[in-house]
């Protein structure tokens, strides 16, 4: 019987994968490499010094408020006792991610994002951490996190006030008004309208044609000591 060659690094790889996991990496596949390397650097610094990394613009209160809001909207969510969320300025390639490190949840975003996208992504990525235990497929996790985040940010009654006329097309003035009112990109308000049945799938599809989609990178099995 052929002998199985052992990989001396496998124990380290498996151990790392068990406590440092990327959940959702926003953007295209090439962004995963940047996000993983940044996540590893930040958590290694945390592990060695037990302090928030100096280059992380740390914001504890906003993520606590997001956790509270999401919990009120959906009682399925389970969050770790400690959440670390913040922004990094001037980090080329960073697109944003949600991850787990030991008993912590991490949400990291580029500081250069506009206010409304920052608001959206903070809620979406935080929701992904709370839903992680329910999903093994990361694309499904992202889709449900988006649904949960939009439900928490966009009250159904207020969305229906805008979309109750059953419009087929939405002029720029309408899009701007809706976006400014909710402080969210119009395409995501439209998606929430679709979720609650205020617009049809056909209308939503036609009017989302200019949307730049958020894609969760398919996470590969770890082949090095980088974050899994």
C-alpha cells in the first residue's frame, strides 16, 4: 500500500483555518488576496500586542448600534461577544470584508467609501457575521445578509410610500430624492422594494441595469498560512 506523504505545514494550516476565517470578501476574486493579507496583518498585530492596530480607524459605537438594530429586525442573528469594526485609509486593493477571529467578529472597510456605501456595507457585513452559523455557502450568506441589512435600514412602510404608485421607470430626480431620504444607494432601496413586493421583478431588473453588483468572492481552501 502506498504511503501517504505528510505535509509538515498542514497542522499549522488547519489550526489557522479553525480560528481565523474570512466570511465575506466584497468585490471581484482578485480582492480576496488583498483582504486576506490585511486581515492576517491586523489580527497578528492584535494577537501579539492585544491592542487595536494603530492604523485602524476604530469605531466601536457604530457597530454596537448596528448589532442592536439588526437584532431588533431579525432574531436569528447570533453575534460574538466582541465585535471589531473600523476603516483603513489609503490601503490599495482593500474592498471590505467580514471575518471571524477566535471569538471576535471583524468588519473592515476602506475609509474612502462615501457615507451611504459605508452605512450599507457596515450593516451588510455585520449581518453576515450574525448569520454565519446558518450558511456554509458564502454566496447564500451574502444574499441573506443583504436582505437582512436592507430590512433593518429601510422600514417597509416608508419604502411603500415611495413605490406605492407602481411606477415602471424612475427618473433621476426620483432616484436622487429616494437615495437622499434613506442615505442609501437607490439600487438597494429598489431591491428592498422588490423584497416586499412593492415593485415587480421585471421593473426591478430593468431599473437595476446600472448597478455595480457586490460579489462575494468564492473562498478557496487554504493552501498557505494566510487567513483561511
